């Protein structure tokens, strides 16, 4: 379970950085629609966060 949790944490961090960069690029050049092209990354981020909530570590 620890490896799976670590994997989802890394996926969440990477997808978050991609979404932040796409948002910054949209701010500088709104005609390129970077946020619209990063839709798959947003879905992957949502899935990883929800999965982390289900497999959280109980102590």
C-alpha cells in the first residue's frame, strides 16, 4: 500500500505542476488555450487525489 500511495503522490505533484504551468502560459498567451489541452492531466490529478483519500495511511 505504501508504494501505491507514493506513486499517487508523485503523480499528483507532477500533474499539479503541469496545470500550474498551463495556467501561467494561458495568462501570457490566452489564444493558445494551454489549459484546454491539459484536460487529461487535470483528470489524472483528480483521480490521484481521490485515490489518495481512499488509501490514506491509518495509524
